[in-house]
C-alpha cells in the first residue's frame, strides 16, 4: 500500500499544496537581500523538517529560474517526498545519516562545483530528528564546498501541528505565511569544529 501511495498520490498532494497556497497571504522577509544577490552562484538552503510542506512552492515562487537538488532519505517516505518535489521541478538526491549519507553528501558537493550548479536544499534535523537540532550533513557540505548556508523558515499565523517527532506544520487556509531568509551562516573552517557554526544555524532557524 505504501508503494502504491508513493507512486500515485504525489500529483494529488502537489495539487493540494498549490491549492492551499492560493488561500494564503505571503510576506517575504529578506532584510539582507540574499535572494536577489549573485544569481549565477549556487546556494545551500537549510530549513527545518517540519516546514517542508510548503517549501517546494515557496522555492519556485521566490527563486524563479533557479533549480534545486534536495537531500531526501532512502526510505519509502523519502521516495514519496521526492515524487512530490519533482512536481515542482526539484530533484532529489537520496541519502541520510543511516543509509547512503556519505555518497549523497559527495554528490551535493560535486554539484556545487559545477559551472551551472543547482542549489542544494537540506533539512538539517531530518529525517529522524531530534527536532530543531542541526546534524553534521549540511555543515559537512558547507565545509567541503566553502559556500555559506542560507537559513529559511516560515512562521504561520494559524496552523495545524501533527503528532509527529517534528510537530509537522500545515498552514490553515487564509493564514499569513511569513517567509524569513537569513542571516547567512558562514561555512565551517576546515581547521575548526562544527559546534560554533551549528549553534549559529540553529539560532538563525529559530523554533
């Protein structure tokens, strides 16, 4: 049944996301003007796992013309998420801390080195948590590529929260969705540890 849903329900979910978006009011908050800067340079975007529902739509809306490669787990849930993202023109690279993670990280670093590279998208606390805690994956990609991390989050005036490990958020129709970008977090230095940059990223992403 899960495999059947993974193959057949993504078009319905993608339509649900687009339909829900039509009812929402969006307010982009990019005080450092990160999004319009350096249009030819690839970026590393990070956002919490519980905000992932609207992110494909928001990426296409606020980053027109750009392309993204998103880190997704190798689980069946990851396959389901990948097929939904494909409906928004976003590709997936499969891997996580428990399965295929090293290969996926190498693929993302190689992507960032290309001339016409895609952006990289990572949920730094996914796919299993703990909620709101940055794991090493996004920091390793930033360190290896030398590129900064751009935190993105949303704040909803009204929402439903599912009883999942991450308290997955679904906007209520008609609510205000604030899309907050930045501040930019520098890549870890190869001679230093991850803890300082991890703390800065967690602070930038907030709750």
